[in-house]
């Protein structure tokens, strides 16, 4: 590991030099590539330098303790410093092991968020609207930009389905574990007898594909234009600004009516179509992986219930990690960090186990 870290630090220093080189600065492609790689290596290099400092602290403390000229007070301080440094090394080495794990290539990407009402009728539609709002609040707190690209509303304020594009730093890395079935248990607004109902909403988080990821031949895409419509199918404008794209080889259909401009709707529809094709290709790859890796990050499996929201008991439980929080009211306001961070830590630990097992077996 230490040889690898030394090489990473050397590469980092070379990239630092490149970023001040006029010939690199003038070449936008080279400069962008260098800054991206520099940014990726920086956390590892910082930890490695912390590790080296701690090792120096240990050596210094041991020298003081072994020096016959050191008085008792200084020897006591050196003993304390040695204990702190040794504890720090154990922690830093564990953090470095996580940082050195193979990166998910999608982590830095923006996402396409899809929310659909499942079983539960109108109550599921109302909860779908609340889930969309929850992610919107979370995105706002992260400093991300969230745009609703397509939405199908119901008369009571719920939504049948919604799609949104979320742009920002490392959006996919934070939200990729949100895909799945979200179950709600509460007394619906329409229920007069006070009985608790169980409804479900499906959430899918897709990494936004870039042109380099998926090439679309526009000859394979049928484009239909129509007037935008509101709740109940009523026309909200009289121009053919809404766009429906059908990818003929796969049958994937994307509709977009968020913008008044047909050109903007075309651009958004193409972004979502590209991401769905990318997800489909990724799914094929995941399906080919052995059964024990079925739960791999980014698999997009929506068949399992991943989380339960119980309003009567003001609790939310994530079933994958067995974590329960008794602050559902705050959670629904977008303060989902505790579960999001716990999921990231859990899957990192699982990856670390897999990597350790692989190295032992190699």
C-alpha cells in the first residue's frame, strides 16, 4: 500500500506542476483532464501526508523517551504523544484503505431522478409528491440544482410520476443508494375511520450519461411534437412545444413538456433518453455478474422494499442497514443525511471486505 501511496503522491505533484504550465493551461482538454485527476487524488494525498506526519511524531516521541537526558515531565508528554500518534495511524490507515478502493465511475455525475406512485392509489400519489419535495429540499441544502423535467399530477395534489435532473458535485455518489421501493404507513387524508394504510413509491436514481458514454444515432429516434397539457389533460399552451422521443431499437419513450421552448424540451428529452440507454447497458453488465454481487452499487434493482416511513410513530427505517430514526418529520424536510451517510459507509465497508477477500485469495 505504501509504495502505491508514494506513487500517487508523485503523480499528484506532477499534476500540480502541469496545472501551472502555460502549454497545459492553453489546451483546455489537457487542463480539464489534469484538474479532474488532481481533484480525485487530493483526498488520498492529504491522508497519506497525515500518515507520514504521524509516523514522524512516533519516531520523535520514541527518541525523547529513550534519551537519558529527558526529564520525567517531558517523558510523560512523549508517552502521551506516542499513544495519540499510534491511535491516529490506525484510523488513518483504515481511511486510506477506503479511499484506495476502486471508484464508481459514475460518482461525479449528475442524476436523473424518477419517482413513480406504486400500490396504494391516491395515497401513493400524495406520498410520491412528498418524496419529490424531500429530495428537492435535500438538493437545495447540498447546493445542487434540481429541475423537474416531466411530471404527471393528480387532482388532489399528488403525482403519478415525475422526472427531475439534479446537477451538482458528486450527486450520484450521494443518491445512488436511494433506488428502490419506499413504503409509507399512515392514515390517509381520505380515510374517515382512522385506519393505517400501507402504500408504496418507487424511486430510481440514474447517472446522467454523457455523449462519450452513449452515442445515439438520431435516425433511430422518432420525434413527435404535441401541445403541453396540465392536470386532467387540459391544454396549457397552443404551440407544439412538447416533445416525445421514441428510441426505435429499444422502445424507450421519453416525453418532455417542462419548457415553453421546443428546442429546450428536445435537449432535455435527449439527456434523459441517453441516461436511460446508459442505465440499460449498465443493467446488462450487472446481470452478467455472479449472484453474490447482485447487491452491487448502482444495480438499480427496484424489486425490494428498501425503506419504511411510519408517520404515526414518527420514524423512518432503512431495511438494508437496520437503521431507524425517530425524526420522520425532519427527514421529510430533506434532512436525510444520517441515512445517506450511513448507507455510503455500509457499502464502502462491504467493498472493503470484498477487496480484502480478493487480495487474500489472489
